[in-house]
């Protein structure tokens, strides 16, 4: 359940299509997934949890309550949270949910804004989510072995003359 104290990208007025009735996160997800099947329901739950993780991380760093999380800050939080939760499987899990790039996270954020679950400022836009990082670099590279640090290339010994 969405914590009403969570500083969710600044709350805004609910869209007219909800007749100003406050709806819950579950009901909003039902509507979103029915109208935009690109992303699985679990992706939205993960995104909400990643936003919570991001605000807590920022509060630790800044020592103050966070009122707004910008797109690039949220994307960094999503990256850190996915690596923490899923480790080397992060890319596979996100892909399974239909989330393959930063723009997909933006699409989900704006779906949640449209449902009145997340809010936005006038400065927020989908451009905030364009190519902030490459998913393969963000979720695969951290688990790849480090190249040798000797400065010399590794090579096999020359074959013996026979």
C-alpha cells in the first residue's frame, strides 16, 4: 500500500477521469495495465519501491525530507535498487516486465502521474528519462569480471616446436 507520507514526485490534482475521487494504488494499476499493457504490474510495484528507496537514500545524504525526485535521480535509484534486489538477474527481471530502457521507466512514471498516484512539477517531462544510461552497462557490467590490471595483455605461451 502506498504510504501517504511518501514524497511521491510532488502530489498533483487527480485527473478528471477519476472524478476527483482518490483511488488506491491497486485500483490505479488495474486501470493502467488495462490501458497500457507494455509493462507488467510487478514493474509498477518495483518502481514505487524504487522511489521509496531513492527518497530514503536522498534523505540520508541531504539530511532533510525530500519533496521531489527528478527523473535522473529516480533512474539512479532504480539502478541501485534493481542491483540490490536482483543482482545479476536485474536486466532479465526488468526485461521480463517490459522495461528495457530509461524511457520505459519514464513511461511508467507518466502513467502513474496520469492516474494521480505520482505527481509532477512543471519542469518534469519525458525528456528527463531519455538515454540517461544504457541498461546493459547499468545492469550487466557491474557483474562482469574486471580486466587484468597488470597492464600486460594475457597471452597463451607459444606452442613448442615439435
